[in-house]
C-alpha cells in the first residue's frame, strides 16, 4: 500500500484533484491554507510580503499501479508548467497499516 503526499499552490488544487478523480481515487484528504516554501517558486506564507498559500493532499492507495499512474501524471503536469509558482511537490511512501 502507498501513501501519496502532494503539496501545491492553492490556485491549481482543483486541477490536481481532477487528476485524482479521473483515476477513480476514492480516498483522499485535503488540507487548505498550508504555508511554507520549497525550492521552486516563491515562499507562500499568506502575508503581505509573501502572499498566497498551498494545499496539501494525502491519498492512500491499495493499488500501487494506480499510485504510479498518478505520480506519472503529476510529473507530466510539472513538465508542462511554465511558472515555477505552479510546480507541485509530490512524494510517496509505503504504508504498513491503514485503518478505515
């Protein structure tokens, strides 16, 4: 089982959620108004100096092939953007147990 973590600019959240929905993802959680910075784009601290914020999506997958397909689509998304502020961050890891 895999867990996918996605951190993206709030402006592209709907587009990323559409990727999950198109892959028939039935289980994910969204955390809005996440502040922080990463190596691409400007920091987003939701202040007058560093406006804006991110969203974080956690999605567990029993089907590891589906998880790989989604990660591939997210990589393709990053290759298609021309603005560093819309590059997303994604990582995945194995889950030992998931209770739902």
